[in-house]
């Protein structure tokens, strides 16, 4: 019977977790950029 490769499994879990965190950061950046964009033109319109 083959020995389980725990280091490989751990590395795969870490990669999956890091990928999920990066995707979450990207979604947050997109959301924040989308929220900031509409506010800027309205502020400029109010100032004019």
C-alpha cells in the first residue's frame, strides 16, 4: 500500500486558499472602484 503524501495535500490546500483570497481581493477592488467612480462625477457636477 502506498504512503499518503501529506506534504502534497497540504501544499494543494494552501494554493487553493491563496487563490480564493486573491479572487476575494480582486472582487473587493472591483467593487470599491465601481463605488468610487459614480461618486466622483456627481461631486464634480455639484461643484460646478
